[in-house]
């Protein structure tokens, strides 16, 4: 199982709510990246700050109970916006990684902030994210339809985490509060960008 499996309930909800016809044009990559930067990066993934920005911009509340037991995160909050011929969705929450995507032992607790768009162009969005970070996907955190970009913040600069870093070293790095993870994914046509901030338990 992977983070793509976590994203599927969100994708199903977005598909059910979307009013866009199948021929709708994909949303541009740069606006999606700008939304992600404003909502998730500038707030460092803080749920209250991220949701406050969207509330002020007129986004609608998406009740977590709409996903029932399939809600992808604990403490989940979500917002929805119909934009032109498409739909945008944003969410915050907490998760413990026990899925083998980041660690094998499930010892990494993450605060997550994510934005998604449907329809969208995954290659364009992922390319925009890679260019912004000036990084290539981390092979150890990527698979088909999912790319991971872990980095540390050193003297204000983003420095990519090596894919060869062992799990113990990764967990030690995460414990220092200088590590962040950006992930992009395509789940059933919903194009997501996620910001993950490791948290102490």
C-alpha cells in the first residue's frame, strides 16, 4: 500500500462532486503551484492558518463525514472550490507513515497540507514543483503516479535529502524539525500536491 491508496477516498469524493464535463480543459500548472505555496508552504502546513486563508477566499467547507471511515487523515479539515470548468480541493490533517513509502516501521508522524485539482495535467504540475524546488524526485519516495521531494532547510535553502539515506538517519533528520517533504500525485485524475512536516509524538 502507498500514499496513492490514502488519496483514493479524496479522489472519489472530488469525482463525485465535480460538475465538469469529461472534455474540460486541464487547470494550468502554475496557478496550482501558486495555490500550494500560499496555502501550505507559507503557513508551514499549519492547519488553522491554511484553512483560514481558504475561508477568507470564499472556499466551501467539505465536511469530513462525507468521506466517512475513508477519510485519509486524522483531524482532517477540507475545503472545496468550483473554478471555471474544474474543481479544486484542499485539506489538512495528521498521519502516521506505516505504509512503506517513507519508512518501514511507521514511526514518522506527519502534519499534512494538500491541494488538488480536477481535471489537471500531472506531468505539468509535477514539473512545475520540480523546477520550483530545483530537485529531481527522490527514488526512495516515488513510484508510478507519485513523486516525493524530501528536503532539509539549511541557512534558508532547500537541500534535497539523498535517496540513499538509511531509515534510522531519516528518522533522526525528521526529528530535528528542519525536514519537509513535498509530494505530487495523480489519483483517478485528481492532481495533488502535498506538504508534509514531521512532528514529534
